[in-house]
């Protein structure tokens, strides 16, 4: 709260992100920043909504959290429900169809963010005229790039439709498997265009890489700080966006945790609540809330994996890691470079899977012994995603806990906001829109999905007032 000698600057809403949020900045009498915070002003109660629902509905229900990354929630919930119905290993067709769906989601989501949300800042500059610094401006000045962004996203969405049944909020993944395979006709449509998708992915990666390298002196300190990094990795340390165990490194590359089974996530991760945000603050228990926060997403995944199992993305990973001599890279703006490495990896994986005859298999659903509780983790485009459920003997969900990618990045995003505000706004005689956009640029680097990230822990004060047609109070209830 601002005092008499303080001024408050509000950025509301934060633009070119998914969901609704705002930034508040407090300045003292010398215009020095004393506090800068990112507030999440919307509330989504899905952890409560799903309670009492039959478990087989959950993979379809929870993806309503978001229209941008519904596949991530669909698949993570399905993975948890696989374990609930006792299926530890899916039939090959089921797993590969889900992976194809996930890579389609990764491709379209990364393309959407890079071309439509962040490219105006990179192409025109952080201080460019706001009338030009948007996707319309990109389409006007760089029409080929705009078309590539649209077509990359379209391809990913078509892959989702073919595997999930619909482009948004599909039903393809079910407890224990999948409800359809990929026909040869569907496969051939995707094979026809995959070489072009690969070429466009390489081009987008070059833009992000060249921008980072050419502006290294500017971006290396822009909203950057030393941090821990967390992701899942395969047992051999390979990057795996669909399945794996938890690994976390500190800023030097020292192991904090490694190969933690998803069922044990709550033994190593806890969540903190702060009264100024609906978004929780996760941390590693081993280090505590002060030092245990971490980053997730493309930057963290490239920092924590040992290698990538597709050749072009692996060559790009090595070039990226060479910048820091193999140690974790803590440059916030490097998220864009690593995001495009992952987009290329997703394209390579789609190409690889399209040549796999298992996608035309008929064994779609596994069977096993029913369980009461299960957790699942996967790597959503924006970072590590946790789904944890307990189901009673009547097949109803009793408990649900979701830690989504943007929630994991809550503390880092707030630190980026604080640092950029202190570096660019403190002491300036006039705060311009361009200066404020610097703060939004730092937030956009994380590609936050604020709709997904807002869940409550404990009791949330809530007041409801019922008015009649004349505006008189009929009733009022409060949980506060």
C-alpha cells in the first residue's frame, strides 16, 4: 500500500500474455522504486470444481482451465488417471498418439508466443510506438514472418485435432489410453507439409538466436538473476516433454534433486501463499521458501537436460550451452532462444512419429488394478505441470492439487519485474509507456498463462451481495 510520500504506478492489464494480471510499482519521493509486484487478479477454482466428479471426466474437465494450452492439462490429468485405473505402461499406440498430440501442442503454442506475442518487442524494440509494436505491425512490415507464425500454429492445431478429436478441448486421451489411432490418410496430410514446418522452425530459431547473440550485452542483465532450474528428464538425462522424473540444478549446475519419481513430488516441493496474489509460490523443501524457488520452462529444461534425442535440436542445444561453458544460463531473455530450440525439437519429433507404424495400431487401452491416489507430471510449453488426485470407492474425485507451469515461475517473474523496474524506472523524470513496456517484456519472456495459474490454497475471503431490481441489498454473505 502506498503511503503519503509514495507514488503508485499501475500496469493493468499486462498485455500480450494469456490471462489477466497487473503490475504495481511503488516509488518514493525521489522516484526510486521501493516495490514492484505482479498481481494475479483472476481466480479459477478447478481444484474444487472437480471434487465429486467421476474420475473419467477429469481429463476433459480440467483442460477448461485454458484455451491456449488445454492439451497439457488434458494429458497430465490422463496420465494421473492411467495410474488410478492401474495402467503403469500404455500400449505403444496410445503413448505415441499422446506424444504426437503433445508435440503438436508444443509446436503451436511456441509459435503463437514467438510470432504473435513477443516478436513485436524483438523486431521493433521495447520503446517502439505502441501503435506499431503489435502483431498487426509485424504483419504489415514482415508479412512472411506473420504467415509463417500462422501456418506453424495451424499445423500444430491440426495435429491436435487428428489425435484429440478437436483443436481445443479434445477428448482423445482417456484413463488407460487413447480413443483413436491415426489413419494413413491423416498421416499423409501431415507428411506432405512436415519439411516446410521444419524449415520454418529453423528460421524462427535463427531469429531468436541471432537476436540474443547480437544483443548479448543488453539482454544478459535484463531482468536476469541467478536461480535454480527444475524440469523432468528421462532416466538417462535426456529432454522429455511427456514423461520423466524431477531434476533441479542450482545456478552453477550443482544437483539439488535428481530422478525424483512424480509420486514423490510433494516430498520435495511445497507451496507458499502470499496475501497479494491468487497465485501460489512453490519452492524446493530442501532449500526452504527463501532460497528454494526455481525457474521452469524452455530455459530450465535446456539447462537441466543432458542431451536432446533429435539431431538438429541437440546441435542447437550444444551451441546454446557453449555460451556459459556448459553451466546453466540465467539470462531471462534467453527463454526465447530455448523456446525455439524446443519448437524445432517438436517438429523433429512429429516427423519421426509420422513414420512410426504404431500410430495405426489397434491396441488403444490398457487394463490394471484400481488405485485411490496418483500424481502425474509433464512439461507443458510454459514449464513443469503437476496434477495430483485422490479418488474414492465411488469413483469420485476427493482431492485435486494442480501446480501449473506459470505458478512455478511466480517468484522468478516477480523478481524480473522488480529488477527491471529498479533498473529502468528508478529516478527517471518521466515514466513513459515504453519504459513500462520493459517490465512487460520481462514478463512475456516466461510466456505466462495466468488463467491456468490461479488456484487457491486454504480459505479465500469472498463476499457476495445480492441486490434487487432497484439496487437495494437483499442479502449479503462473506467468508472473511
